[in-house]
């Protein structure tokens, strides 16, 4: 037994959340590793010598992964009628409740199939189904999606020499919100509180350019985000990049980024070092500066109170200054080929959904054999039916 394996077993042996059999076997294996005889280990854990030898043999073959594992064909048999698991999985993925709800709950599904809500929860857990969750997504319809993606990802993964790469965007309408009552401090058993309602004290637009190589951020706050404001920020970037270095900027397709005054400024021979790389439409996830905006929102803005725009601006600037003292480098890992393959799967899934093969919108149309309308059991209909129990990931995630 290696030191790493012992450390993992000790962690298992102290666990209060792992299955009981896994904790017991981990403790038994630790005793065996300390030289305790097999019959003594069996006596301490009220089991047989044969079981202890089997645990030791499985540990030798599989390592820590084999601790607590139930061998195929062993373990407690399911009491559910044959086909019930397949029926619950099918209904969860392809039908809607009769009451018009948008998704299933354990109780609704349990009532439908005549089983307990805990059984439904166990089936969902075993098959990785979470009907209470919803993810946002959108597949880009940009006709030049792949070309733009390859361009931007290539810039992240293999930046050019003697160049600075920036990821640029605006966070518009950042609100100066003040709560209607003071917050209560955190104490044992209760988190910090804040009122659900608030008072609006104005907004500000935040411009930011993340240096992909260092993680540092150039930022500015402005009242609007017109072409004039974009041009002013581009000039700020230009001032901060040493002469002799190329400037590559990743940005989205906002009309202000392509306004005539911006194009005219970039067209000047003095800006020959500037290169803009536009992300595909509906692809904000491709812009690394979005990660910095998320950090700012979660760590400073969401729970902050600001009684004026000036206070909000001061808070943003102070947080950004501290961030730049020890910046976090955002590293892109996915290749363009991996992303393109995933997008193609998403488009195929959308095509399938539009063709009518998507989950049906109402349980009454999906199941004429609802228990309220017939006396036959679900076992008769689903017995022997082959169902793919692995949920299809239809939609892309950011």
C-alpha cells in the first residue's frame, strides 16, 4: 500500500457521507496494512474471514477504486416492477406533466408510476437526470462562425510574437443599487442578510480590455457606450502598448465597434499595428474578458451597496486596482476543432428538435396509457422495451 493509497483510505475511513460498506472496508484495509491478522479484522467488523480476504484481493486488483464496490450481479435486488426504471427515464426526458407544469418533480413522477418519490430521486440520480435545472444556450447562426472561431482561438492558443492580445468588451448599465435597510452581519448558523428590494441611483458603462498574456486589465467608466466612447477607449489602449508591438483586439459585433469614426481612426497609417478579431454572433463565451466581468460582479458588485454613481465608480476602480496588483491569467484550453465538433452536434440536435423528435410538449399526448385512463399496469407496456438510459445532451453549454 502506497502512501497516497493510505491517505485516501484514511479519508474514506473518517467520512460521514460515503456508503457504510465503503467506510468499513477502508477501515479494515488500514488494519490489514498495519499487520492485523485477517481473523482479527473480521472479528472487529463482525464479518467473515472470506469477506476480508475478498476486500484485500479487490484492493490489490483495483486499488482504492475497488473499495466498497459491489460486484456485478451482487447486491440488493430492485423491488420495482420490470420496466419501471426505463419508463421513468423515458417520461422524464420526453414527456411533460398532465397539469401543464414545465418539468417533473419527484412527487409528480411518483404519482404517475405508483412508486415512492425516493425511488424516483434514486432513478434520476443513477441516470444523471436533473429536470429541475435549466441551462441557457444559443448556437451561433453566424455564416462565418468557423472562420471567426478558428481566428480567435488560434490567437489565444498561439499568440503572435512581439504583440499584445487584448480581449475587449463593455459591461453596460452597471447599476448603483442601495438597499432599503442596512444588512445584518453574518453569525453562526446564518449568513449575511440583505433586503430583497433596492433603490436605483443611476448607471455607468464599464469598458475593459484584458491582456491575455498577463491577465492585467485596462478599464474605464463612461456614461454611454457610443462609437465616440469606444474610440476613446481604443486610444487608451494604444497609449498603454509600447511602440513596436502589434495590437490584437478580440471583440464582439456591436455596431459602435464598426462605426465610421472607429474605422477611419484604424485606417490611419499610424494604426497599422492594430488588428481587430470579431467573435461570431451569439458567442460571448469566446471573449475571455467575460470571466473578469464575472469576478467583478460576484466579488464586488452583487452584494455591494452604492448610494450614488460616484461611489459605484470608486468601488470598481479600487477593486480593479487591487486585482491588477496580482492578476489572474485566463487560459484558453479548448481547441477550435473540439468546439466545432460540439457546435455541429448542437445544430444536429436542434434540427432533430425542430423535426418533431424532441420531447413532446404535453404528457397527455405522449402517453395514452396514463393510469387515470386505463387499468393495465405500466409493466405490460414497457416490459422488454429497450431504452437508452443515457440522457442526450441536446444543447450546448457555455
